[in-house]
C-alpha cells in the first residue's frame, strides 16, 4: 500500500507543480481569485481585460450598475455600443455594452436590477442580425443568473487550458504579467489582456482596444480585419450573424414590443440605434443582394415607437452622419469619433439625447481627438 501511494504521489507531483504554477500566474495577473467586488466599489480608474473567461464582464457590468450610484443615461447592448464614453454626456452615464447578445435579453437584464438603479434614458443597439432567424435564438429568455453568476472567481479547467494555450503561443509570456498599473502608474490593469495588449473595459463601461488602435493608426496589414477583408469573407459565407436573409423574424419584433412595454411601465425612455457599418463594408452588403432584410427593419419596427417617448434611429448606412472608413475599428465597429458624429447627427435631428450632451463641447472633443478612433486619453 505504501509503495502504491508513493508511486501515485510521484506520478501526480509534476501535474501538481504545473497546476500550482498556473494558479500563481492567474493570481498575479488577477484573472481569478481576486477581490473584483472591491474594485467595482472603489473610485479608482481601471482597465479590466480578462483573457481566460470573457464572460466575466457580464457580471462586472451588472455589479457595477448595482453598486455604483444610479445613472441618468445607461447604454445597453452588444459590443457595438462600447464606443460611447462618459465624457460625451453632461448627465451621469454608464455603458453596459457587451452584455446583450439576443433581442430577448434586454428585458431580463433590466428586471435583474434593483428598481432604484434603472435609468431615465436607455440607449440600446438593435444590431441588424437580431432580426433574422439565422441568428436569433429566442426559445428561452435567460434568467438573471446569466449576469449575476457569470464571474468565475475560482479558476476552472477551461481557464487553465486557455492559459496554457496562451503561454505556448507566447501571447502571455513576459514581465507584463506583473504590470499592475499602466506605464504612467495612473490606471490599474486587471487581467492578461489589459496587461499585455492594453485591451479592456474602463470604469465607464467603454472598451479600450489598446494595441489594436496603435496598429490601426500605423496601418499594419497583419491585423485580422485589415481593409475589412475579414468582414468581406464573413459576408460571402453568410454564417451566424452575417446570415443572408430577405425577411424579418416576427419573434424578434415581438420581443421588442415587450421591451418597450416594460420601459413605458418603468418610465424609462428608450433611444434605439440600428448601428452603422463601415462605408466599404455597407457597400458590400448592398452589392451582394443577400441582406435585403436590412431595408425591412425600420418599416417593421418604426410603428412601435410612434406616439411614444421612445425613439429609433436607422444608422446602418454611415453616410447618414458623414462617417468614413478611417473611423472604423473593423467592418462593424465605429470608433469614438464615429459615435460622436452619430450623437451629433441625432441631436441635430430631433433626438432628446440633446438634453444629455453638450454639442459644442463634443465638437471640440472631436477637433482635439487623439486619433480617428479615440477622443479621450482614458
């Protein structure tokens, strides 16, 4: 028996050493086993960029709304609302982008919040693919646990596997793992993506693309969607959110009805944006003739907003607000300059969002921008 236990111990020792080393790495980088709630409740500036479990952000955004003072304006949606920034607004603001992936998730997310945290104004993105059966999966709306329990505080097998992959690919090898703050020592860096590439979520909920923006400014042809080639390939394949379709999915419209009814009941004004594509990418959509449903979205949903305080804006075509290719991070994500233009366009054309922004200040911010993708240093 002793010999058997000894052999098992010797066999297990290398595995235990590897797991221990990986766990230490995870702790140092704050990928897990960290006091994330204390960070959320604090007043410090941070950049949270987890690499091993991207769904951590679902909890982080939900918890931030719950813990921080109530905001007058809240944005809610996919990654295509992450370019709105707190300094763009004169009213209090937080950005809950990236937490919604289907049309039937808006209402459950709002219902998961304490009523005293609901905003006056809710800016939402209605991504085009929300309205097609190719993408929309509306069989069973999520419970609040989707956001409340999304944070993986203790590392699991997937996180260890993802870390090993990253180490073998040399993505997360280097002294950066110890960089708890940025080079200026002003902003706290949490997670491997934040520390190695500067990619992560800011305190206002927006996304800092880090190294990717530097590559865009430098015009590096090694980028994944350089000249929108990756977007073009997705358009040709027509899979998932890029699905080809001619018709609107009725169930998606029905979910929007429920959301508007809920917002009206709670005295929340919804300002809905059908977000833009880069001009060249949009032209490709039109050229293929496979996305005729785009033109049917507004006729299908605009009547739902009639005679109410709610608004909907069709912004799929970026020429509507004079946006150009050099303002886009990829085919479907405008940068901060693009979204500032979008906000000014809405303000000039009757949106009540004008009550929550200073158009003169926003124009100055655009003129004094860092580059075509970033207006503000943090």
